C-alpha cells in the first residue's frame, strides 16, 4: 500500500471513528493515527505536509495515547485517595514530544511509523517550540516534579498560568542583550485541552460584615471587577506510561467579550479596551529571576491563579466527599515559593465567607493542608506587597491578614516576645512603608516549610525564620532538589545511557542508585575510553551548534568549561570571566608552555532591567572578541556565549560539558539543579560550598570535585567587617592588573569607560566576594588543568560522578515530600 492509500485508510478510520485501529503499541496503528491526524486535524495531505505539520500530527497522535491512560487514572482516583496540588507561577517545561513518547514507551514505534512516511523523528522534534513558562531553576524544578509525581503514581495536579508569552527570546547584538517576545502558541499547542471549566476571580470593591457580625464571621465582598479563569489541561505522563497527571493552566478571559453599550455607540475600540486590560493577566511571564517584580499586574497574576486553583480543588473535593472537614486528609497543597502564598488567605475567605466555616476551624484546615517551599534568602527576592495596594485590590484579604496577624501577635506575646521580636514576627513590615511579608504569611499558614538543600534549609532556620521557628518549632525541614533523569540523562544523552545499560543492565533506568556499581568499573581503561568517546561525540555535535549560532570554531578535543544559568551577580559569571582574562594574560606571557586547550562556554538570560547583569554579558562578549581573534592564543582558549539559553539548549550543552562551573557566593544559591544535570552526565564540578554542591561533594567524594572559596559562615563574617575590597584588589597583583585592563578600555577601545561602573562598583561594594575568592578560584582552575593532563585520573573521576549521582533524582525528592510533608502513599522503586 502506498502512502496515499494509507492516508485514505487512516482517513476513513478517523471518520468512522470505530474502525480506527486502537493504539495498541504497534507501528501500524501509530502510523494510521498520525496520518489521520495529519489529514483531519492539521488539514494537510502527506505530500504537501511541512515538518511542522508532521510534528503537530504526531503530537496529536501521541496525545491520544496519553489520554487513554489519563482517563483510567481519573477513574481510579474516584476511589478517594489523597491528591497533591502543586501551585507554581512557573513551569519551565521545554519540549514535550520526546518526554511523552519516551515515558509511554513508544519512541521506537513513532520513529518507525514516521520513517515509513518518509519523515525523520529527529527532524520534526526540532519543530516543537519550548514551553518556557518559567525563568530558571524554580520553574524547571516544577516541571521535573510534575514528571516525577506521575512516575511515582501520586495523584496530582499542577496549577499555573497559561502565559501567552513565556520567557523572552534573547538575541545578542554587539554584546548587548535584546529581548524579543516569545510566541510559543503562535501555531497552536497540540498538547493542551481547552476546557469549558471556568471560575470568576474578583478584584477591588468593598467589604461589609453581615448584620450582627463578629470580626471573625463571614463577610460580603462586593468587588468592582470580575475576571474569568479558563482551564487548559495538559496530560503529564509518568515513566512507563502507567500513570498520567494533569497540568492545569489558567487563562484570563473577560466575562463580556465586548461592552455592547460602547459597541452600539460606535466606539469599537473602547468596546474592547476592558477586555484587553482584563486578559493582560495571563499575557506574559515576569522575566525577573531571584527578584521581586513588585508590580500590581504581578499581584493580580498571583491572586488570579491562586483563586481559580482553590475554587477548582474545593469544588472537586466537595463533589467527591461532601464536606470540607476532610480536606487535609484528601488534599495537600504545595506552594512553590511565596508566589502563590495569597492562596492561604483565599482559602480562609472561601472557607469562612463562602462555605461558612468557623474561623478557627478554617484556620486549622488551611494550616494542615498547605505547605511551602522556600527558594531563596536574597533580600531582593523576598516578596512583600504594600498594604495600600492589597487594600485596594484585595480588601477582604487584607482584613483577614490583619485578623490572622492579631492572633499571631497575641500568641507571640503570650510566649513572652518583646517588641523587637514582635516586629520581626509580624506579617506586616512597619519599617519599610507597611508591607505584607509573603514569606511570613507562608510560614504561619503552613504546617511544613522546607528549604531545597541541606545548607539552605539550615540558613532558612537560622537566618530567615529564626523567630518564627522558635514560636512554631518543628515546621522546617529539608528536601534537597532533584532532576528527572529521564530527560536529563536518558533523553539528553542516549549514547552515554546506552553505555551505562550495556555495562550495568537496564535496572539503572528505573532505579538510578544502581548506577553506583559503575564505580567498580571506574579504573577499567576500555570503559574509560568508551565513556570519553561518548563525551567527544556530544562535544562534536555541540561544536557544530556553536559554529551555526555564533560563527566561532572550536576544537572538540579541548576541555569544554561550561557556565550556563541565569546571569546574576551572585552566580558570579564575572568571577569566571575575570579569571579567564588572567588566564589569557598568562598565555600571552608564555605562549610556548604546554597549555590545556579550553573552550569557555557561557549561556544565560539577564532580567531585562538588570543593568549589572547585562554589563557582564557585554564584557564576556568583548573579552571573547579579543581572545578568539588573538593569533598568539589560537586554540588554547576560546570564549563562547551561546544566545537564548533554554531547556532545549541545556539538553545539548549538558552532555558535552567536561567542567561544570558552580561558583556562586557561598550561602546565596539555594540549591542549584544545573549542578546536578552536569555532574550526572559526568562533568567535573568546580564550585563553592554552596547549595547542593555540598551534597554533591558528599556523594562523589571530596577527591572527585574541585572545591574552592569562602564558606557561607566565612562570607557572613567577612560581610560583617565591610564590603570594600579596594585593599584586597591592590594587594593582589593578578587581580589588579586584570581590573586595570578592563577599566582602561583594553576590551572596549571604542568606549574605554564602558566597564568603569561595573568594576568600580564591584571594588567598593564587593557583596559577592569576588576579590576574596579570586585566588582560590584561580588555583582550583590550575588544578583542573593538571588533572585534565592525566586522562586516566580525569575519566575515573568523571565516571565516579555519574556513578554516585543517583540520589539527585527528582523521584527521590518527591518521595521525601510524599512521605514527610504530603503523607501520600508512593511506589517504591
Ligand atoms: C536547570 C536549568 C536552570 C537552573 O540552572 P542553575 O544552574 O541551577 O541555576 C535554568 N535554566 C534552565 C533552562 C535549566 O534547564
């Protein structure tokens, strides 16, 4: 049968419905399904279909396969188990196709079915836009957690916003970052199901008590604005395809599509104005990472999705169980940072005003249902909202916050808190213009609070919430982050995965701790060679991408030194480039020495308003321009900045990295997950004792990682003595020469003072300890070079990293949340 006949067979099947062969896992059924989708859903014939058409048709066919298991799970859930609700303003998902067919066990069938149509799976995969509904680590964690919850068969919903525009697309023009709008929905989204389900979400207006009311009794909120939250559902398939959860994202819709009175008056633009304003809520993701936007629209986004999600889960609970008393037994609500924290108050409003529960009972239910993950200690990232804004936008919520705070303050006084402690504990910060502290609110409203690495959780307890912890002890615990190995090893690095399976058996695919046995082979020269060969193949592929995107030619035999993450002062890309300049100078001073050839690879986006971060991006480009074109240097050093870092680019860079730069100022990176992705793929880490680097060191062994720099407590001690580092810089001949080169315009001759502010600022207020850590960083880099020249030693270390990273699976993280916070049953591996 030729393709055309097949298409018609598929088509008639599609039309008759029943005669379409079920997706039984056969290539034939998949092929007919894809062709049917191509013709009837995409509206194309095979002979004229573009690669994108084939991608969309394939996605629809795969979605059918996912949907069957989804229905089965919805039916099973009707049996009354507890559900997890994961509330996150960000889901940094990336592409979905390979993950979904991989988890369904259909990769081979889909590949073969397409092949028979003359289409290559690996080519159409590239047609899928990244779903970039997040900024960085926090959003990527939410995506990994969704996948792990499905894999562990935990009934769960993810709730978030269906941003029309995800994180901006970064282009670099002469070293300057430009932000272009991201348009992932431009050609539709084949994975989602738009639902008729919607909920009204109110803003503004006034509040009145009921006649004879008590302050804690129900109140009537008369809003002056109502917006509809419309649901879009995406199935999230777990590994093995046995369980599928739902990611439910909300879009904002105006209740009245047009204002008919204005329309009838002939004011056609005015008739649409309110609609445009209303729907702005789900228009765009705020692009700040580790900083609070503080904008009214952001607060509207937070309340919009929190309210819709709670109305949805409460109505599901009531349909199923008929009473809200059992809510804590049947629902666990996890707040991914404080962004959804207003949900705590919304729960109180719904329970007290709508469902008319007693205030104390409502508070107990709320507290037992909610838990909160803290992601940062940086002051600029801690969310606070002006009381005046809250009163205007959410008057009933502000009332409830005051009420809850009064009771909280009374409890603190009863335990002997003095004025200083009361001011620390209060939900309202009175010192910075009366603001509601969302972290405090989260602590108070949740029965469990966790940090995301051992160090970070200790600092959450000792620095951020010291007084809260004393008043409400036992709430804080640690849940170290993880990553899904399906995406970050099995799919991103199929060559290495094949080698691991050949060596250790396919048990490693479902139980990553079994990779520990790779340690028994770490000295096997043949396996070392095979491991190194897989790395080289990834580097060769990356070298092609680098050339295509930047024009820079790199030698895949060089050491690939990688720092890929958001650009932030605390992550210290500046330290990296400053040390690279020192290295460059050393090469020029002694070109005949046997230098280890290095390619320094940077990638990452800066928040659009973050001037310093953008200056650092520009400096990297200016330095690259000089170094890459210096004939004396040649292949000894290349500096590459890859634009538009996102999940798909990460999947190409991570398997090709020899060295992983995890060099944040100690105490400032909550966990990091890029560090885990890279070490899992066998990159060696050069890093500080920060976040999960510490636990990575504990697992891989101190002899298999390059640790340098001040510890978190040393950073704190040094900060207390002052942050001016002029003296330290002048006392350091290498660092002062590098700074002089930069400030004298050697890298920017057309504008000599370009980096004056950056460098002067760093010296007079060295909050990130660049001067203090420079020497130990440079020494660690020299050690890296020395080890690279001993291949047997290097590859042994690399293999031990992969072998010992199994604990950093997000399945392990989720198991810990499930057992000690959510109290839901989980599968054991
Ligand atoms: C993993 C990941 C991050 C987080 O990286 P860190 O190094 O932990 O900051 C950010 N962005 C993308 C695209 C990622 O895949």
